[in-house]
C-alpha cells in the first residue's frame, strides 16, 4: 500500500490514495488503528483517505488513531489541499 505522511501544526496524518489503489479489502477503522500506532505502525493521528467525489474533484474521509471517524480536521484539511495540489499533475 502506498501512502504519504504529512504534518501541520502538531497533527500528522497518513494519506492514502483510495482512487488509484484498491483498499476495499481493508476495514478502514482497523486500518487506521494499525497504521497510526507509533510503536508498531507508521505512526500518526490517523489516516485520511483521498476519494472520488460526485460533487467536487476529490473528497476526504478522516479516521482518528482509535478508528473512530471524524467529521472534520482543520489541519488534516490543509494538508489534504497540499496533497491534492502536489499530486494534481498525476491525476490528469
């Protein structure tokens, strides 16, 4: 599985492109718990999935390190925008 880890103002998230790689075999909350573990995983405050959207170019889904789904994360959103900006040329 390919991922990118980004941080901003005290939060670090693992970004997974769920458009160009199939992650349907994974339980997303469990995946977040395993990958976010700072001792045995990648380490982070959670995972952010980059997904297709029917009303925008992309959408994100945020899972905290405990596996719960967050409605929003300001620092995660800022880094999501950076991720999309930096990867835009590979999506055209």
